[in-house]
């Protein structure tokens, strides 16, 4: 994986937005009743990376809550 920069983070956010729009458009259309959505390798990479980031944020928050509980 390449170094994380401000520019790469901005680009990742734009890719996440595009994936959300693609999924939302699919869910809101009638085509979803008849066909499956196609996700490219890039789409799957973006989703995988976003979920990994989300998992890290949750883990950090849980750790912070445990530390706060120990201090009380």
C-alpha cells in the first residue's frame, strides 16, 4: 500500500462518494428487482478500505471508552 497523503485521502473520499451513489442509484431503481449490481475491482477495493477504516474508528472508540471506564 502506498503512503497515505492528504491528496490520497481526498481521492479516497471521492471514490467512496461514487460507490455510495452507485449503490443508492441501484437500490432506488426498479432494476434491482431483476438484476444484480456489478461492482468492479476498484469498487470492491474502495468498499473494503472504507470498511477497514470504519472498523479502526470503532476499535479506537471502544478502547477509549474502556480507558475512561478504568479511570472512573
